[in-house]
């Protein structure tokens, strides 16, 4: 089974993708994570894309596809993939369709997590991650504690509930989050509509405003009713 998971910044894609993958026995591939890993490795490609993602703009299609194709060569994709944050443009949607068709596969469902722009801004600007980028926490929702203060400017350094040092993503400042929200409305939402009208994909809209467990329950209901 192959599914797409979309939603504005901070909609909870990372959290919900873990559950969907467990339910369906597939692997998650997040193009955002792949892009951040490429930047962190400091490759030439990573350097060339940093300016897009750190401003909250979309990375050019050919670069995203180059990075994704590398990941899709691994064996674990053969049972099915949850594409997190991909496709984001019509070109990417076409590429995905072709890649799946070559393997006699097709997109079985698209989950679209919906939250308001205000919630998106609140979640992203107060969100911190572990240094490896694998876990996210929200300063208020998780009631994070201050671990220390920066020696240079005394800004607080927060720790996760189990004591790990947390850092802020470089696209988490309000103007950058606003660009990511605007890009979602301008580029990704129209593309989602096309997935339904032109590609005939089944789109399941999920209210993402509630707590993660409630959102998970709504998703599990959709899986039980439509994807089993
Ligand atoms: P995300 O973690 O999904 O919010 O993605 C973080 C950033 O990575 C985005 O703001 C874009 O700059 C870039 N990005 C992630 N996925 C894509 C994609 N499919 N196409 C273009 N840029 C992407």
C-alpha cells in the first residue's frame, strides 16, 4: 500500500506518520527529513538547497527528485511507502505516479491533516527538536524546562522531558513559518485538488486540531473503513 500524507507546517505529519506506517506495515519517507539530512551532511547539493528550505520556500523539483530517488533505491520501499510532504508540486505528483506505475503500484490514499494558520504558527514557532532532528517537542504543550542559558546571549536552552538538549529548526522563526504557510496555500493545496480531480486519488481530510491521540483515532477509523 502506498499513501501520501500532507498538511500545513506543524499539522502533526511526523507524529501521525509513525502510526499510519505501523498500521499499514509500510515505511515513511519524509522529503523534509531527507532535505535536512542532506543539508546537515554539508554536501554540495545540501549547500545549494539550504537557501530555499531555510527561507521556508520549496526546494526545486529536480533537486527533491534527485534526493528522493536515492532513497527509493533502498529495498525497504518494496512493501509500500508513506510519502510525507511529497508530492508538493504537479511535477512531483507526475514523477510519483510514474515511479509507482513502473512497479504495478498506485497511490491508495491521501491523508490531508487540517489545522488553522494560527495553530500552524503557534506549533511551529514554539517547536524544538532533539539535535538529531528525530523528536519534536512544543514549549507549551510539553511544558518544557529550561536546561541552561546560552553563554553568548543568555537565551534559554530547553531540555526534553528526558533531559536531551533541544534546538530550534532554522525555519521556525515567524517570518519563515509564514512563508511555509503561504507556500502551502499557494502551491500544495491546489496540487492536492488536482490529485483528486486529475489523478482520481482518494483524499481523506482529517481534523488535525485535536490532541495527537484523537487525530490518530480518526486516522485509524479511516484505515479500518477504507483501506483494509
Ligand atoms: P517539511 O519538514 O515537510 O515541512 O519540509 C521542510 C522544508 O523542506 C520545506 O519548507 C521545503 O523547503 C523543503 N521540502 C520538503 N519537502 C519538499 C518537497 N516535496 N518539495 C519541495 N521542497 C520540499
